[in-house]
C-alpha cells in the first residue's frame, strides 16, 4: 500500500468517526454515510476495482468516475442544504409574525365607537 492510500483511508475513517460522534442524524443517514466511507476505503485500497467499474460505466479512469460522482454528490448536498435553508426561512418568518402579533400593543387614544379627528 502506498503512503497516499494509507492517508486517504485514515482520513475516511476519521471523517466517519467524527460524523458518528459529533453529528446527530437519522438511521438511514448513518447507514448511507457508513456505506460511502466503506466505498471510499475500497476505492483507495483497490484502485483497479474503481477502474473496472469506471470502464463498465463507460468512463475512462476510476479517478474520473470518482470526480463525476463527487460533483454529483456535492450538487445533491447543495440542493439539500438550500431546501433546508428555505424551509427554515419560512419557519422563522412565521415565528416572527406570531411573536409580533403576541407582543402588539393596542393603540392608545382611540375608544370604541368614537372617531378621533385628524386635525
């Protein structure tokens, strides 16, 4: 095994451990993240397998396949985070409206049934 392979495998393991220890998520997210980490370790440890999969899919090299999948994954991540941010914006707006209504004060100087002149 080459030094870069060892470093990349260690990086994948560290990222996996940090994810499991620091970030909370649903079970499906954890399983998918674990599978991605295992796939990363396999692709690093056995680059010939990555090349074989790439050739099967019509891509020239395994490294190119990893880049294409990475770009696709980042686009999905960006879209997911953008959607979540939009949902939080809507929820925050609704919360601000409710808070404003709860804290609103009745106007002073106006009595029920009487009009106040605007002179």
